[in-house]
C-alpha cells in the first residue's frame, strides 16, 4: 500500500474558525495546509499568514524551505497554470517567482502572497495592516521545550493584529505529538485531547457564540507505513511519535523498592494542568527519596503543602518548587536536585517534567 499523507478534507467539513491538527511528524500536515492556502490565494486572492514561535523560523534559510516540497512536486506551477514555478522568500515575505536563465536571477511576482510572523516579534507588526490574509497557519505550536511567557495571549494578540475587525479568516494550528501537556489546550478549553483516539475529530463550541474549534488527532490507520519507518523501529516508546503519531513520552525512573506507610516522613502535592499528584518523601533507613503518584481524591488536610501555578495568600500554597525558602521546601527540592525522585508511571513523569519547565520560566 502506498503511503497516504494527511488530507484536510474531513476537518474542513466542520467549518470551524480554528482547526487544530495533531499527528505524527512528516505526515503531510504542513504540506496539506500550505497547498490548500495556496489554492485559495490563486483562486480568490486570499493571502496567507504563516506563524511560528521563533523569528529564525520565518527568516533566512529556514524560510526558503517552507514551500520547497510544493515546488519540487510541481504544485506551484500547476496551480498557477505555469505562470510561476517557484517561491522566493525575502524579509519574512513569500513571493511566487521564476528564475530567469538569461538574467541569471529570480524574478518575483509584484506582491507577496504569504507573510511570516513570529510570536517573539509580534510587537513589530502591530501597526501594519493585512486586510487580505484569510488563511492563517500556526506551525509546530506544540513543543517539548519551552513555551513563551503567556504564549496563548501573545498568539491571540498576533491574530488580532492580522484579523482586525474581520470574520472571514480560517486558522490552522499544526502540531506533532510531542507533548500532550500544552498551555493552549487549557486556555482554549480543549479538555478531551488527552484521551482522544486517533482518527477522531472533536468540535468545541463556546456558549451562545458562533466560535468553533475543530481538533483532529490524525489517523495512523490510513496507511501501512512510511518507507523511513525502518530507521526508527527500535523498541523505544519515545519513537512511536515518529512512526505512528503516538504522544511522545520519556522514560522515567519507577519505584525501586516497596515501602511501608510508616516510612513516609512527609507528604506534599503538585497540582498541575488539572492533574493532582501526591508526592511522598520516604525514609526506609537506607535511603531517602520521593515517590510521586496520582491522587484521585481531594486533599483532606487544608494545611498540606501544595505546589500550584496560581498565586495564593495561603502560606502552604506555593507556585515554584525550584525556589525553596525553609527547611521543608529545601528538603523537597533537594530530592529533585539529587535525582531521588521516582514516578508511578511515565505519564506522571511527563506531568512533573512540564510543571518543572513552567517553574524554570518563573525563575527568569
């Protein structure tokens, strides 16, 4: 069976303002969206806004490769009926173009058809108008690295700069399955993503408004395999994101030994992204370590130490585990510094990794 790459066909039927597409790397998400957007430009003059997190992703060498696959496949030439054969990028703008063999230079179309935007650079775009952009693509919005401070608000401000007072813009948010604990999910009220099955499309509606967000978790069953899958066939769960679109999860240390309740010297909690974790400092006479597991019931003792990324006047509710200030919080943080932390399973490890990442941002 030949490889079948991602198609926008199903999600476009939902007629949503936001179309969030999540799936394995290199399954054609970006290719399909760029092709759709270019078709809209050629037919209707709908320009494209291409958004990335970092400025270097929409400038220089990286920008020149954005439309390379469409050029190589002859899509640009076909859609423009041979008028243009390639795409050239300059100063964050993308132009249809041809290479003139006689002049030995690239001849661009008079006007750009696509504009590159970086969330880190959005302040510079506030005063510029983009009245013809009707397709917006936010590529690689999911990351295992660091999100920007208040990134969702920055993204909304970027959209506001582009859209202004219009209601004719369609937004695509594309992400590889690298991290299911993403601030966008919570900020947008997308509470089903963590348990979505591949091939499913969920549509979220918001009160009495016309706003709709369609979320698609790309189906891996549409094809047998990619030829390149052979290079990633190791028995390692981290690679299932590349070969099958599963969420990428690191391997975390699990409990090395059993312990008795009497050996728990202190209990604290981490409340992150609607996940409540119970953390137990254990002293078994030979070693001291922390074991972290899910807590499915509410915290009974109101005075227990809770780490939560929300400011509170209560002395036992703290935001940043990385900023100890007394003997108790120093003991807790020391467990992490000494790699004396064990997890119920890899999912719990992912939750804590993402929480610690947010704590690191608070230190800056």
